[in-house]
C-alpha cells in the first residue's frame, strides 16, 4: 500500500483569541499536485507554516511518507524532504544564484570545494527540470519569474521531495505563470509532490490533481479536480454561491477628471519608461490598462500619483495642473492604490489602525489639537475593517500579521473611504480570494456609477476586460491600443506583445 506523502491529523493552532487552524485533517498523495484554497485568513498559510516548521501546532500530528515526524523548525522540514517557496522570496538580492543556493549548505569552512560541488549539482538540476538559470547572475538583477525559479532550485538542491508553493503566481505575468506550471508538471513527472496554495481557481483547475478547501480555519471539502468545477470550489470557499462575473450597466461618462498629455519619463539610468503617453479618464467610467508587466504601467501610475516626476508633459486632475507631490494630488481629490502594497502601500511593522490613516493623518477628524486622536483613528479603522471584511477585525494587530489579501483590503479601504473624485488602482485583487474579488469588483463598479473616474491597471486581462468601459493597451512605454472591452482576447494579446501596434 502506497503511503501518503503528507498526512495531517487533528492539527490545531491558536494565536491568542484567533483560532487559525481547527482540527485539520489532510492527506496528500505522492507524485501529485494538490491545491489548497480558501478565503484570506482561512488559515492556509498558517497550516503550511506548521508543516514547514515556522509554527508549532498546539495539537495534532504530522506524518511524512507514513512516518510520524516532529518538525520544530525549517531544518527539520528540510531533513524530512519538505521544501517551501514563499509568496515573498527568501533570497539575498546582492548574492549570485550560486551563492543563494549554497547559503546554509556551504559544505564546510573552505568554500572552494563546496562551491564546485554546488555548481555541478545546480547544473544537473537545471538540465533535469528544464529550469535554465545563470549560476553567476546577481539575483537582484533577475526578473521575478527567474527569481522564483531560483527558489524552486534551492529547495531541490536541499533534497526536497515535497514542495510547498505559497501564492506562486501573485507576482508573475501570465507568461511567467504558464512557465511555472510547466515546471510543476515536470516536477510531478519526476515523482515530486507539490502543494499549491493559490486564490486563482482557474489555476487550480488547470494545474492540480486534487484540491482541499479551507474556510475560517477549518478544512471543509476535498475534491478530485477532474470531478469538480470552479463554481463548486468557490461556493465551498465562501459558504455561499459566488458570482464569478462582473455585473454592470452601461457607463455614463461625464467631464474629463484625469488628463495625461504627452507624458514622458526617463529614469535615473537614462532609460525612457514612458514615451509621450496621453489619456483621458472621465467621471463615471473605468479605463483599464492592459499590458505585460514592465511596459510602463507602473511608471504611469507613479507619475499620476505624484511619486515620480515627469521628464516632460503634463497631468491634470479636475482641470487643475498636477504637481509631483502625493500630498498635493490627494488634495486635488486623487487616491492611489499602489501595485506593490508592501513597498508603497503599507508599513507592515505598524498596527492596522496606523496604516488605515497613512497619507490622511492630517485630517481634522483624526486629530485633537496638535496630537492625533487615537480613539477616532481606532473607530475609523473598525469601520473600514467591517465595510471591507478585514480578518481578523483587530485594529491593534501588526499589519505584517494579516494575510496578503487582508493587507490589500486595508489599503483599498483607506483610499476608497476618502471618497476621491479620481481613483488610480494597480492590481486591485492581487493575492485576494474569490469572495473578496467579487466584493472589490462590486465596489469599483459602484464608485463608477457614483460618478468617480477610475484608472485601473491589472496583469489579469480577464479583470481588465470585465471591469473597464475602455481598454488601453501599453507596450514598451507607449499606448498602442484603445479598444472596447469586448475586443477579442487574442487581438488585445497581440497588442500587448507589440505585434499589432497598427491596430492602435
């Protein structure tokens, strides 16, 4: 009888009053890709952190290949053949690929021999799993998709037979995600076991053999992927039927609220990131920008938000000339949800209530004379958490202790609740579960219907097409297409690839 690769029996974990995992039972067959899905805060990452030794369970046991094991730290996990690729990579960016590979496994005090062995093993793994990486490349210079490949190779280098991937496509382009899933299928073909944590149900259906569903800390369902559907998984996740499409009426555009005219941005290295970009967003419409990451969308959002100065060109908000100053842009009625919540949207060491007012802390309603009014700040945060279903609803909790999706809700609540005239939003549902995606999409449509002007950037082409009233396509720092949202996906894809600029 073939033993399960992983078996969790009665695993339970509390953090104070938060019951993160409740009597979890899970069986993962060897040589399969097993998906684990659930809403933000459902307990998925906590469960995997227990399996990898970051946390200790309060009760229950872990069995690996039929044998009960004690996993007290990540070294214990590696010792029993478990590797983990985290949502936010654990790489030293100014080290080379080879140096990152060896870190913690140097093979003795004299690095020369260990480095030669590590290089030989890395090249073998690259050949076996078709993951080409330059061993001498500096990790910080590599694209995100290649950095993720390094993380996978690092786990295999340490002998992982069971690989956990936590939200692996959250920072990848669609092309990089497709390549990742080819790698995972290759790993499965070589007999490895993969546990895949993701919010993206289409990926679950395309990549996994089985899927388990968590809700509010409990394991509530197990399915063979071939015998279930996106609708059934979504309903198990949320506990109700979920609308998997965006419902919206026709837009009623009004006056131009955001105008970008011949915007040009040259970065500190002299690279032209924006090339004479012009666009208009009117009150009561959503304009979406489609494009592969790295084609100027980030620079455009940062320029409009006042974070990045223009080399030439102008930006107007409600007819007023904008300045390269985020505070001045907020005063003009513009709110910004940044693409990278950790780098720009939050201070993760701050409490949730502190992040809930960042950029708006000078408001008269949040101060008492020269000092901040902590009671008012806490009350505001409680309201935001209730309205955006942030879990756990604890204003005093450090923001780093929320799941990625709940961190995103904190940023969205902060910006949207200020009732801006213009909202620019990057990757609104990155790392967010299906139920929260539905709520965020409804909120954006209601803002549009209330007369707000919204500029949306997303690497999810389906999301751009579903939400937008007009779609602009960016390639190489230029807008190369202006089309209706029902334009065929293939046609938009060609423009995104720069192969159909004549369609602009």
